[in-house]
C-alpha cells in the first residue's frame, strides 16, 4: 500500500495542536497529592481563596517545631523560638507533628505536585515546645503562648491536649493571649490516646475547642466529645506535608484544630479591623448545624463553613462569645444575602463537588475534542478540493501527446498495410510488390465485386 505523506500533513498538524492543548492541561491534571486533600473540596477552599488567603496574618504553631526547609513551606516560616529552656528558634522538627500542622494551615505548593494549606498567604511562627518526641510540660506551654503573643501572632494553634484542667500558668498565659486580641484554637482530643473528654487547653473558657469529622461531614468516631466542643472540622485522613520533605496522612483532632486556625487567618486577613471576639463569633455563627439544634457535645455549634464565614453578615461583638454563657449556648444563625445558606457537602459525595482544577480539566478536554473535530473537518474539505483538482487535470490531454500528432490527419500507415476491400488507398500509397487481391476481387481502387449468385 502506497501512502502519500503529503496528504497526512493536515492530520498531523491537527494532532499536534491537540497534544499542545493537552500538554497545557498537565499541571492541573498531574497533581495527585492535591487530589488527596478531600477536605479542601468539602470546605470549598478554592472558592474561599478568591476572597482571602490569610495574607499578612501570623499564626503561631505551638508544637514539636516546624521544618522550614520543606518545599511547600519555603518562605512561609518565621524564626519563632523554643519554650522548653533551650536556645535556638523553632525551625526544626524531629517529630514531624508540628510540620504537618503548619502545612495544613499555610502550605503553598512548591511544585507541580505539592499540597495547599487553608491559608497559604499566612506566615507560621513556630514555637518549639519540646525536643524530639517527648511530652509537653505545662511550663513550656505557658511560656510558649506568651512567646507567640509577643512575637506578633494573631492566631495561636495548639494541636495537643492533656486530661484535666490547665495549670494556673497556662490559664494566665491564655488570658494574656485573649487580652491581646489573639484567637486561640486547640484540638479537643482523640479516643485513640485514651482521652474520654475534652482536655486542656481546649476546655479552657475562651478557647475554640475543635472536634473531628469524616468525609461528608459526619462526626468522626476517633474524636472525643463534650459540652466544651465549639466547632467541628475534618479530622479523618488529612493529607499534607510531613518532615524530611515528605507527605502523609494524619488522623486526629490535631488536624481539625489546624484547619480552624487556618480559617481564623482567612477571616483576619479579610477583615483586618475585626477584633478577636468578632472573629470567633463569625466562626461559630456561620457553622453548619450538624447535630441537635444549637450547641451539642459532638459538633459544638456545627461544622465550619469557610465561605459563609467570609461572606455572611455577622454582627461584631466586644466580648468573647465563648466567655458569655448566654451567647455561647445559642448565638443565633448568621445570614448571607443571596448566598447558599443551606449548602450541604453530603449532597456532593466525598469530594464535596467538583474543584476548580477538575472543572479546568473538563474544559480543556472539551477544547481538545473541538480542536480535533475542527482539524478533521479542515482535512476533509482540503482533501475533497485536492481530489477535484486532480480529476480536472486528468481530464485534459497532455501537451506532449498533442505535439506528436500529424496536422490534418492520421499518421502514415506502416509497410504491409492494405485498406479494407472497397476503400481507396490513402494518398501516396502503393501496395506491396507481392500483393495479390483475393479471388473475385479487382485491384485496389476498382469497383466492388458483384455478389455471389446465391445472394441475388
């Protein structure tokens, strides 16, 4: 089979155009790590980032330290400090827990396949509470809270807890933070660690105690519950960065607390003149009530709703609503004119609806199909016109054949030619010397012979 390569050029051009479009889609499609962050989709964080990224807000992470060299945290981590009596800053993490919390709050994808934080515009102030994988002392926690406040933090994340109530030093430090207009967030606790109630510092009045939820917004069985619960946030299978430049999953209300700390940063950046009590009020009044009406031991006031927290009409307050028993029992719903007040992530499956990246991939896919269809149509039109041109050329007599023809007649007969009986020989023709006419026929050029007697 013979193939005309020239005829394939339009097809090749169309395929190349399609491949170029597909290539442009690769950054969005080739991000499996971001696809593991289901909680960002349920919370509609991509939409929230169009309103606020937490730009300019400092979030203190009181934990095991933070690995500032991780690609997704480069430029996001301040020097911080160490509150357990050692010298040095907080940019080291032998355990990995603090790095994971910092990533949930403020990771900013450092490549084509990184992860995103709740508030990628925020800065992390790491306060290292311990060395290695040990436990946190009450003194280190109290000193760490004061270091965070003095270091300029507007949000403090404490993703740890212990049974019982906070020490006098811890209570004093928490009051110091609240008096300095700081939002304090803490994880409620995990049943896997033997916790049976909301521990400290989460059970301290004025602190946002966070319980955990699963995909779809149900209460996570690994989370503790209690009357001190304030809000709930995703805590089961939270994918983000880990130390040593890695990535991994976390299960626990520690992750839930970090998500709420990121939300507080988004609000503080969107409303820079809003005081800490009003930020807390906005978080609890826009939460989606998921349990019994009002505050309950599992969800508190409900599951956080970042979009509503950033856009709803919520009145400002002067006092921390978590310190006011009347307001803390039922602060009342917030209204968002023209917004989707009854948004339910469970109606969108585990992913909470399509993300912007997924929509982009679909749009690019449709564009590729259209480009290929257009290219095919162009090729068919071109091929049809080419066929017509070739057919028209084939219908004409070539010039070289015309030049060979004798003007005014046919070519001279070859030697040995004899005309049919009854026809005059052509001009200039002489029969061969050995020619003899058939029996009954005269010489060439004479009258035709008489028909046989049988035909008369």
